[in-house]
C-alpha cells in the first residue's frame, strides 16, 4: 500500500515507516471459494432491503448472511431453479423480489420461498438476443426495464400482463442503431437512456422512447453517466462536460472545462456520485476527480500525487462515495488495483487534507486486497465496502477501524520487535518505549521500530520484572538478579544487589525485585522477595526493611499515601505523614486489608496484582482470581466486580484510567473497558485486534500523550482511548426460516419476511425459528436474545446461537421476539413473529360446544348416579367402620411385645393382606416355667377369619396346658362344635421347657430348626388336619433338644407362597436356605433376613396372603 497526502489540494508527502499505523486503517478481509463462494470471478455485488448480500459469479448466485453462503446454480431439469450461471446483474423491485440477469436471460428470486421463476415471456426472435442483461430499473407502473450488455437492446417486462417487449429491436425503432450506454431510473421512477448520440427517456403517455430536448447540444453528445441529485434534480455526465436537469422540467445548466477558471477538471466524464449529506457531486473524469459544491457553485479538483501513478494519468473510471466514512473509492483505466481518498480536517491550517491511498494485492499479506483486477464494488448500509474481483473472490473493508494496535515480532522485519514476551514497559517523554523481554531490553519507536537494545548477555540478568525511567536519562531495571541503573547517554550500567561485594550504602535487601515505585523526588521504592528497599537516586544510597509481606506492587496516590499489594497477605496502606519517618530509617507498622470470606465488604483476595486511582480519587485494586475491587474511603470497605458482573476474567493484571474516568483493564482473558457512568463492561478479545488474550503483571505503561501499553506473551497492545471508534450501526435482525417437524418426523420449511405470523397445528410436535443479525463486521462477536410472550417473562440470552426451538405449546396466541447485537453491543430493533396454536379438531371451540350439549344430558344422568353412589358409599363407610373395629379387635388378640423368658429371645412379624387377617400368633407362659408358642392361619380372610382367631384365642386361654398334641386335640373338638362352616384353623404349637422343644402341627407349614453346632437346618413337617375339619382327631408331636445358639422358625404359608412379577412362588426351599445362611444371627436378625427375602422376591408387589413369622433363639 502507498499513502500520500494532499493538503489544500496541493501536494504534501507523508511517509509511514513500516506502515504500521497506516495499514491499520485499511485492512481487508478476503472471501474465497474456500469460504463458500461459488466461484472466484465476482461480477456483481448487491445488498437487498433487509441487508442480505448477493454475489453474482460465473458459477451461480451466492446469498450471504455474514456466516454462511447459500449457492444457487441452474438445474436444466428444474424451471424453479435459476436461469443460467454467469450472473451479470442483480436488481430488487418494489415488491422486494430479486431479479437476476445471466448469460441465458432473467430469473426472479422470491426470498420468501427461496425459489426462482422465469418471468420473461419472449417470442422466438427476441429469445435469441435476450442474453447477458447489464442493467435493470423499475418504472412507476411496476414494469422492469432491462438493458442487454452486448446488443444494447432495451426490453420492458410487464409482470402484471405477463408480457415482454423490445423497444429498439426493430429497424424502425428510435434507438435501433444507437449504442445505449446507460439505463437509469430516477427518484420518480422515470426511465432514462444515455446513448452515444444523446439523452432519451420513456414517455408513459406516448408509450414510447423520446428524445430529451434542451437548449444545449450537450445532451446530444455521448452520455456516460446519470445520477440523482437533490430535490429530484438529475445530473448527466457526458464526454463534453456535465449537465443538470431541474426537477420536472427541461431547464438545464451546463458545466464544462474552462482554462484558468474554477471549473470541472475535464469534460470527459466517466462516473458520477452524489453526496446527500454535503450536497456535493463527485465527478470521475479522464484527467482526475472534481467535487462540485452545489451550495457555493464551485469546483474542487484532485489531480496530482507524488508518484508516477497519479490521478491525472490514471483516468478514473468508476467512483463510490462511502456515506458513512466519507471516503471516496475508485478504480482507474490505466492502472490496476484499488484507490481511496480520505478527507480529514487539518486543525493546524484550518483546511481539509485529502489522503490518497493506492491498494495492490500483496501475496504475503493476508489483509491486503484479494486481487488487482477489480470488477465491482459497493457500500452496504453499515458503511462497509465490498469489492469484487475478476480472479480471486471478494475483499471486505469495514467502516469501523481497528480499535487497537498490536506491536509484535515479525520474522521478516529485522528492525521490529525481537521477542513477543513483554515483561515490563516504560515510556519516554517523546513516546518511545523501553520494553523488557525474555531476550533483554529493546527501545521501540511509537510504531514499533527497534531503535536500540541491550541483550541479556550484556545485562547479565535472567528475567526483567519492572522498568522505571528518570528524566529520560536513567533506566532502572528490576530483575531476578538485582537492580540495574542504566545511563542512557553513556550506556554505563550500575548494579545493585544483596551481595557483600557491593558497598553497603548501595546494597539492597534482596536480589529478586518485583516492582519499582518512582516518587516525584526521584526516590525509588523496591518491592522485593524479603521486604522493602528505598533508594535515594541522587546518591544511590539504600534503606532496607525486612518484612514477611513481600510487596509485589506499589502505588502512590494523589494524597501522598503509598499502597502496597502483596502476593499472599493482601493490601496495605502507608499514610503520607508516615513516609518521612520511614525515609529516616525508622521501623514502622502499616494498616492492612486481608481477605476474609466472612467479611463481605472486605478485599476479595489476598493476591494483589495492580493498584491505581481514578480522576475522582477512588482507589481501584486488581487481584489474582478475586476480580476488581473499588475502595470506599468513607467506611474503609470494598465493593467488587467479578465475571458475573461483566469481567472476562477474575485475574486482573493492570488498570489504567482515561480522560473520561473510564477504566481500561487488562486480564488473563483480554482487555475490558469499564464505563463508570453506566457501570458496564465492554470486553475485547483477539477478534478486536488486541494481539494478546493473556497479559502479564507489571507489563504496562502510559505515554505522555495518553496512550496505554499492555504487554503479554504475544507482544504489546496499544490503546488510544480518545481515538477508539465503536460500531454504532444498529443492524437489522431478520427471521430467516421457520422449520416445523410433525409427529411423523416430516419437516417443512418457510422462509423470509412474509412470515410475520405462523400457525402451528396439532400435527406439529416441534418447530425451530432461525434468525440472523446482519452485521458483517466481526460477525463472531454478534450476540442474540429472544423471548416468547407470554411464556417467557425475561429475555433469554442465546449467546451466538441463531435459532430457538419450541414444542408442546398450549392453546392460544404467542409472540416470538428476537434481537441481535453487533460486535460492539448495539442491539437491533425487535423482530416479532406472531404464533397461533391450532388445537386438534376434537379440542376446537365447535367441539367444545358439542361437548356442552352432551354435558347437560350427562349431568342429569350423573346426578342420578351420584345419588345412588352416595347411598352405596354410606353402606360402604359403615362396612369399613365395622371392618376397622374388627381389625382393632383382632390385633388386640396378638401380643405386641416378646415374652421375658430366661435364656431365650423371640422375634415376630405379621403382614396382613386385608384389614382383618386370618393369621395368628401368641405366647402362653406357665407357672412351671414352660412357654407355649402358637402360630396359626385361619382359612380365608375378613370377618370369618377374624372370628376364627378369636375362638382359637379363647380356647387356648381356657384349655388346661398339657402336651401340645393334647391341647390341639381338645381345641379341635371345641372349634368343630362351634361349626363355622368351611372356615378352618391351621395351627403350630411349640412347648419350651428345660432346653427341649415339643412341637405339634395341625395343617401348618413345617418349622425350621437351626443347629448352631453343625450349622445345619432341619425341616420339621408334622402332618395333621386343620382344626375344625373332623370332631375326633389325634395329632402327632415331636420332642427335640434345643441347645445354646439353636433357632426355631415358625411361619404361615404367606411367605413361601408369595409370587414375583413372573407369577413364580418363592417356595419353602428358599426359606430353608435363608434360615441356614442367617441362623447364626440373633432372633431379630433371622427375622429381618426372612422379611428382606420376601420383599426382594415380590419387588413392590402386595402379598396375596397374610405373612406371619415367629423366631425362637436360645442364647
């Protein structure tokens, strides 16, 4: 890139060494086939009313939204595809339909359906010539006018009548033998034709092309350009000068070149561009550029540059005045590449300076223009310039300048920064920088040129920790190997260290020095590994204070107080009145703030990284992983800012204050701007050009002109707060697609802005809304938020996601609202989509009307049924009450606690299947120290079973206790006598006395005898009919020894016969195995194992029969 300056229209030469600052203003982002472009030859670029960008290539049409491309190519077998692939022109009509010209004719693209149509209906003769449209326009009747490229024929397409006619194809037509150079539709949608023989227009009343007649032969000369002016005026460029046609008349003014007078620079006009803001006309001519001021009626001419490729020699062919920036972009006939004129006010002379910049492709610079052969260029709504090339795709130049300058190592620049690792920075009064790197010290010019250096081998140190400069003469260097004092005039280096070889008056406390604080009286304070050292630089004498605080950073506020930040002990404060006392060598104590999580308004971290004071006198403290702290002097407290408050990182490395009292903060995740007025953070990362994402502590400085320098592992980031330009463009946010998915997983799509409302019927299970904000500058930083009223109360932060999905919406109407922001956080207006949920026909209002009629009759029937149910419910309530009373009575018959029987322990458990169960257990202690244990199971359930239990209980209480077999025989006789029908009582009875068990059974499951001695289990089954079966029955019994550790398990059939989910019974063998496995446990342990066995087997099922267990264990 070459840059030159023209002041007061006279030549001023301006050279930028290395091009660091000059190039920063002209960075091009290039888009190629690898990025999604269909083809490298871009003939036309177009922006529609929404802000979407279209590229016409030689391999189809590309639709671009800033993130991805949609490529459209012709399909010969599909008439809804684009017609032709070599795109020559693009036009948008008043209905927002996109017309595309190609080598085969014209297509019309509907953005709402993403489909193409073929609107031009031609006869066989016209179809042969209707190719390669060059220009299109629309008249006041909605007709589309098409100028062909090679043949210069003019066609009118009447879409309403579905007809097309040629206006100059026949020999008798007015313009048949005339070369038409320009087709133009003015602000009133009047169609004009610029030809090689003058100016013509279409007369709607006469329905034909007519000659524009004026009192000047200028309008009979070759017409080269037509441009709208103010208030309906029309500017005409010719090969003999320019003409102005007043609105609605034939009154004209003529402007031609006049030697020696203020006039246009050349009569041969190539292009025109009107500046609405300044009311100026820019004129591209063969001999330079003229600017006509319509208010002053004067010309300003630009012709010269200080090199051979001057404007006057280049024959300016096409110009574009970028309204946002005010820059003029242009191409020339004789020289390739691209050019820009930048206008700026010169306060020194009170005049306008114009800088001319010429751009050419640089193969080793990825940010140079993509190619030198320029085919087209436009400015979009945001002020960005898009440049199409004939061989290498697209170049994009953002209206917003890069906010930051990065000074980094460039291997190809031998005079640039040698190392990217910047540990410390100090600025001279003239703006030059001394930087400490991992290779030594470097002196840099403001634009990054290395002027001088001290290598590490010369300095004889390992790592530089901090730098300070006194009077631009002495550079003080803190390192891990002591302190250096460098005389910048003589290169003399004086060393300060803790070694005894150094004179005591110059000896410092510790060689590891973290920070240097320079006072106004040229006294240095050194924060070291072992404490504090003070140096009087006038005689280089030292005062040392040993401390465990380890000061890592020091700061003197505007009241003379010194703040000391430590690595592990927090923040300390040395009052100004105490400093002379300290300078005299006296011991001192200072006030500290140490992190305590219980003190919510205290310092947020013990690790202090930086300290500064703003213009209001407020102290700000940066910490390592404790965020940003604001000190409140009035109550000695702190307020805090963390990631959740907007910081990009809780690790702060430096803080600077600009002239607006805003804080500029470097961190371990980029740079932040904290606006104290709005209490908001704006965060910058690599996309903003900061160079580093991670910054070092102590690597920061401020120049005399207010620039900030932040150092890190990848060079220096330069911040000029007063010149930073933010993107204030409010981009549109557009809903681009609604994708519906049915319950059969059939996907349907709707596109475009016609979808301001959609219906979601009951067949749709989910739908997705796609949206995009049309900000093309750093699209990766665009953000989105949306809400669905009335479902969402607050905005949902979507980050960079460009879609929202919903399902199972209830009946009713909703409004989907979405906003997008640009790279600097400017939010778009709200885009709204109305959504109506249509329920199933059976849930429609008509259906509900039918349901009401049915409901009336249903209520009458229901009322009658309800009365019957209430009667039944009363009966059932009475029955339940009786059952509950019976249950309480039945449970009262069963003991609730174990008998107190010496050397024995008992456990029991009952789980009924109905409210009144048929199972029964009991204990009957006798005076002779024997104990009878009974387990029974009445057949059936409910009241009969409960009555059987009651009879059994009464019989046992009244029957003399003898042998179990005798007792059971007598009890059977009594039950049979009472005769409860088919209800029977199965019963096991065990008598315990003198270490023996006597056991009998009447139709009950076996008992299980666990022998502790040999760890075996015996199943004891004694056959016998249930009680009440026959009047006279004899029952067998068995007697066996019951030794210490033995256990006897009695049970009803409820547990072994319980079933699982597969309807399989547990069975008795499982009872035996469980008893054998757990027989060594106490009685309750055995009981619990059997209960767990049943619960695990049933796995949540309810037992169908009562379950009763009794375990006897001898201690």
